[in-house]
């Protein structure tokens, strides 16, 4: 997976959360579009937990439910303008 693909996937995940899909299963389902062969369940999970949550762009509200932080909103705006 290259940087451009990672950025596309991160933007997609953040956009899904911003639209109100805050449960993990919904985030996972909405972030694995069939037209991207690189967006598998494992890559979505890795980008979500190992990057977006770990870096503080997404925070856990309660078990299985997440929301964007202010940093997450800024990252989404940056990725939207750049991609």
C-alpha cells in the first residue's frame, strides 16, 4: 500500500465518521468500497486502530463507538483539499 492509497483510505474513514456512522461495524462496512482492491477489512482495521486512533484523530466514546477529534477534523480537511 502506497502513501496515496493510505491517504484515500484515511480520508474515507474520517468522512464516514463525520457523516454520522460512528459504530465500528458501520465504519468498516462503509470504508471497504469494492472498487478499491487495496481497501480490505484488514487494511481498514490497521489504518483505523494503528493510525487514526493511535494518533488521536479518532477517539473512542464507548465500546464500539467512535468520533472525530478536532485534529481528526483538521486532517480530514487537509486530505479533502489535497486529494
